[in-house]
C-alpha cells in the first residue's frame, strides 16, 4: 500500500465514521433504548449475564472506577 492509497483509505473511513455519527445523533432515544434492551436480553439468553446487579454491586463498581481515576 502506497502512502497515497493509505491516505485515501483513511479519508474514506473518516467519511464512514462521520456518517455513522450523524446517523446515531438522529436515532431517537427510544430506539437506542430498544436496541440496548435487545443486546442485554441476548446476553442473558447466552448466559453471559446471570442477573441484574444490585445497588451495592453498582456502588462497588463506581468506587473502583473512582479509585482508579483518582477522583
């Protein structure tokens, strides 16, 4: 791959990424929530998620993140 071909490839992918960003901005929140729900249900069906985390689980996760970020 030449330098010119690499630059052209990079420009094409930048255009694709920009198009995806615009599409995502136009997607209604209700549709995004529906898509997320489908993903979560699929993960549960495949055994990747056992059950919803408790409030304490979520609190522990946030505390670990804050500690790692030094916040």
